[in-house]
């Protein structure tokens, strides 16, 4: 599953559906959830560092573990006026990311969700990493959710 497209699409779908019931899921907060869904992949910075001749993988691997990702969300939330709400929306995106990653067939032992308490790896081994049909499905679902939610919002405005 191509990471960023699917993570962004699913985060957007979740927020768009929740917006029908909860007004807090406005476009600004939806963006926070979408950005949060990319936080665990901040470790991709190591690819750029590797091109520059530096091996930083061991130092930033913790960013793809929940403890590191939520710490990163806490630091990012400090830049917002409503820190608590920003942290909660970023955290929701992080949770969406990890739920999607649990579906992947892991090359290793899985994701260490409870690090540093426990190194046990978790995975459901359902979707191969290179399955691009998941991307198409996520984008199709996003389009359907967009069309239906827009129709529902227009219907509610005329009522």
C-alpha cells in the first residue's frame, strides 16, 4: 500500500464522515488529522540523510513507534493556540496511520506498538506492501464519501 496517499485519503474519509455529526471536524481540524496521519512516516527523512552520506536510521527509528510519534505530535501541538485540541486531532491521525499499518504484511516481526514497555510486534498480515489496488480503493471511497456528504449537507441546508 503506497503510504501517503492511502493514509491521507483514509484520514480525510474518517473526518468527513465524522463532520456530518460533529462540527469540530471542520476543514482546519481535518488537515490536522491528515498531517498527523503522516507523522509516523517522518522516518523517511532517513532516505534524504542517506543520500547526503549520513546513517541516521538508528536515531530516528523511534519516530515510527507510537511513543516517538505521539511525542512528535506533542511538540507540534505547542505551535498552536489551542494546544490540547491540536494534539488530539494530530493523535487521531496517528491512530489512523497505525490502524492502517496493522493491516500490512510485515517483513519483520511487526510493529512494536507498546515500546518501550514491550517489544512484541503486531501485524494482521492482510495486505501486501505493493498492493496498489488499495490506493485505488481508498481514492474511490474518498470520492464517494465526498459526493454523498456533499449531497447530505445540501439536503440539510434546504430543510
